[in-house]
């Protein structure tokens, strides 16, 4: 069964019965799969900044 382009505007990870059993929609890919690595990186940067400002430096 063929689906139109409008099937990619749904926010579900699956589009049944248009495509294979598990195929990501374009909106899901851009919204979740692209956003998750950026949020992980920002979270790690924030924790790294907090840890580095709380620990005293060893200057002689």
C-alpha cells in the first residue's frame, strides 16, 4: 500500500500499514532522534561546569 507525503507529518514512530512494520516518520526522526544527542551533550556540559567550579584548584 502506498502512502502520501502526509504520512510523514504524523508524530508516531510507526506508520502502519503504509510502510514496513517499524519505520520512523520524518517528524519523529527530526524531533526525537535529532534532539536527544543535543540534550545529552548539554546536560553533560552543565554537570561538567558545576563539578569544575565546585572543586578547588591546586595552584602553588
